[in-house]
C-alpha cells in the first residue's frame, strides 16, 4: 500500500506533501513540517504565527489589530468593547479606559457560549423538535380533516342527487298516471263515437234497403231515427299538463346544501412558549396529570343578574355563555371586570359582552359550543336545536315528535342529544353528525331502558375517554355507557350524601382528567371515570344548579340566584402527561415525564 494514501497520511505538510506535520501557522492556517517553515515565513515573518501542531488547540490565536496590522491584540477595552494592541492602549482614543487581558475576555465569552449552547441543546432544541412534531401532526390532521370535509360534501352531493332522482321519479310516475287516465278517457270516448258512427251507417244502409224495396209494408212501418242520431255526444277535451320549473337561486341552493364554517389562519404570539405547551398537549388529546386540591378555591364570583339560569358553557378564551330566562343568551368574562378582592378571590358584577334574544320569551333548553366556538342552543317548544354563526341563526336539528331534554357537543364536533317521547314514557340519547342520526342509545344488553321515564330532566355529557354520562334526575343516578352505548355503571351518590337527602343530580360535566362532576343542589360530587366516588367539593354553594369546566380544568358553578362561581379544584402533578385511550374503558396511557419549570 502506498503510504501517501494510507490512513496515517492524514496530517502531512501542505507545502511538500511528504513530511509529517510539525508546526501550524494559526494565521493562514497552514500545516507545515520543520523543513518548510522557513519557506513559509520568507515573505513576511511578522504576519505569521507558528505553534506546535500538538498545541494547536491550547494556544490562543490573538486577533490582529485593525489599526496596527503588525501587532496582536493582547488586551480588551471594556468601554469600546473591542480587542486592542499595545499601540492602541497608549493612544489618546483609549485614555482612562479599563482593559482586560484578551485571554480573560476570551474565557468569559467561551463560558457564555458554553452556557448558551447548553441551553440550546437541553431546552430550545428539544422544544423545536416538539414544535416540528406538532406542526407535522397538524399537517396530517389538516389533511385528514379536509379529507373528511370533502367526504361530507360528497355525501351531501349524493344525497341531493338521490333526492333529485326521487323527485324526478315521483314526477314521472305522476305524469304516467295522468297519461293513463287521459288515454283511457279518450279511448272510451273514441269507442263510443265509433259505435254511434256504426249505428248511423247501419241506419243509412237500412233506409237504402227500404228505398230499393217494393214492399209497401217496410215503408209504412219506417220509424225515423234522425232526431236521436243528430244528438251529438259531448266533446271530450283533454290537455297535456305543463311542467313549471322554478328559477334556480344559487345563493339559496348553496345555503340549503350546506355552508363551510370555522376557517381561520392566525399567528398566536407566544403560542410556542414552552410554558404554554401544556395547552398544546391538551389540544392534541393529551392531558397534564392533575391531582385534587385538599382545599379548593373560589377564584372569582360573577353576578350575572339572571335568575334560574338554564345552563353554562365555556369558551377557550375565558368567556362563558349563560342561558337565561325569557329567551336570553348572554356572554360574560370568566372574571368580572368591576371587582373587589376578598380573601377568597374576586367578586363583582359583570356586564354582558354579547347577548342573543330569541323571537319568543321561551327559555333556551340547553347550550353548548362547537370546536370552532359557534353557539348551539335548544328550544323545548319547537323541539329543535339551533346554531348561531356568522350573525345568523339556523336550525340544526328538528326532533319532530320527540321532546328535547338536553345536549352536549363531543370531541368530534358531533352532538349527543337526550330526548323523550311526547308521552314521557321513553327516553334516549341520540348521536347526531350535523342533522343526521348516527347512533341511538336507549336500552341495556338485557333490553331494559337505560334511562327512566318522567318529566324530570336528563343532562348528558361526554367524558374524556369517550364515555357518555347522563345525569338522570328522576332515577337519582348518573348512568354511564361507553362510546358504543354499552352500559358501564350507575353512580347513585355517595353514602355520605345519602345520610341527609336523596341524590338528585341537576348538573353534570367532565374535565381533562376524565373526572365526572355532578351537582345535586346541595353538593358537587367528584367521581372518577369508573364511577368511584372521590370527594365532595369542599365549598359552600347556595343551591348549585348547572356546572361546566373550561379547557384549564376550572369549574364554573351556577347558582339559582344567577351567581357564577369559578373554582380551582385541581393542581398540576408535575412530571407526567396522560392520554386517554378511546374505546378502552377506564384506561389511560402515561406518555412520559415533563421537565419541571
């Protein structure tokens, strides 16, 4: 093997390309052997600096002075923030300035760079990797979301085509029936005319026979039929029907076909702040592991001035909707604007940010929010659910012969609607995608009703693991089924609460930990995803009615008087992220440790 091309031939003199390297010119930089050093310095020895090759990483290469090119900058001027040579120091431009050795400044800078590199490696780089993964996941979700959107549009197109085909088929059948009736009438009329014509012709032939006959008797017995034969029958007239097509209004057709809402592109300042990544985790189906506080806190009180509110719904931006009496729907800030700070939190009245009024004084039966923030509300008398978007209200679902009890939106932007028949004998929960029924939950595996009959309300809520939870006030129980509608368990209240009064749930919600929270006019119960009672919310409420949680697991308790209390009842259990596994009852996956702040 030629030694010039062997592995040991890595460090060769860059002038002769034969001898091993002994020196390094740190200015050029150039690798040199001892023999070639003189040739390298011959042009200008002052501008070169040679060090032993083995000391190349420990020998400092001082910068050349910008003003005195033949000198090295051995000091650093703190006032001017630049390296200087001895000639610069003695000049008037640096009079009374403070100087450090360049090596000291170099060491300080190296430490800063080392620390910043460590921060980039340990914090920023992993954060960016997480952000990139999140962005890649968002791209995949967007592709899948648009695929689903296009499938829904195509499905609607097929439905419209099918409906149009049905209409055309119906019109053609009607046309065929009309044609048959008219043809039958015309043919019968034609047959009658032919018979009359034959009768006339027969009379003519008979008369001619008499005229040609010499038999006197035939002539004498002749009876004229002209008078009766001249009585022509009524004329039958038929008209071919016309098809009157209606003018096509593209805008109306588009609105009837469906609208696309929820499109947005926005830059969120601070959205990739590591301190806000918990929110990103929650939005991707992963929840920060939380634990119950021993002493929950009322962090704000909002006086809505709405008596007997029907329900509450929380937006992601900290605002809440209240369904009030006399057909009013009002939006408030989660924290009142005019407040006084007391030992237990913030209290004060708040004005409505937005208000919707129905055409009648009918109280909205329930309210919910879509994933894009559109408000959904129900009307009992109409047995219908409406959606308010883009400054207008459209009917979303009509229950027809079923009475509306309550509803909630799901993680997939579907609706779970609790309803009863007009005689209050049967109750069921129906899953809707848009206005279409997708699932009916009514009976258990033995064919027995899951929910009681009667006039008392049923309140429905989807849990984090996909379970469907119904607070059945009449039964004094919370009935829980899995996503497929299979019965899981029935919570009938804690034995502690049963000592004082019967359990009558009047409100229900869930949180990111898959807890089930239930209000019963006396207490707020906290139950785990498997129906195990955990605790009461150790706070005093004045006849609590409806409850709701926001994306940060704050609880909003609405009292009969219209006061809304915002409660913090969980605290972060640092170190873990939890993902609830759809379709696996009571199971959760620990995703890994989080770095403590």
